[in-house]
């Protein structure tokens, strides 16, 4: 397999470097652009969406207030924990 870079002039693909291939043989060509992944990633396109909603809110204070509403229970040896979050089933785990 030969891997190469090329550019398109509107009619044909032109290799950026000399290609050592026999002439007259059929080739299978797959085209992949060199665009940055972020330009093609729909998830990254959501970055910053709704940021105006948080403009006047201190994120650290908001998180602290939310966590104060949680009830956290530990066993005597603190290896098993349970968190009660309003509106969500309890979350349990091991340390």
C-alpha cells in the first residue's frame, strides 16, 4: 500500500511528491481531508452553547450549594458510601 498526500486542482488529484507506481494499473483511492477534527466534530460544536445563562453565576458557589442538598452516608469504616440526591435514585459505591 502506498500512502500519499495530494491536492485537487478542480479536475485531477495532483500528488505533492513523486509517486513510484507502475503506470496503467487500476487504483482504489480513498480521500480524507486534512481538516482539524474539531471542525468536523458535532460534539465540539456544542462548546460554549448556553454560556450566557451562567454569565452572572459563580460556578464554585453553585456547585457548593448543590452539594449541600445531598445527604451522604458512610458505614463505620467509611469504605461503603451512599449519596442521596433529590430527584435521583441513591448512588452507592466503595472507596
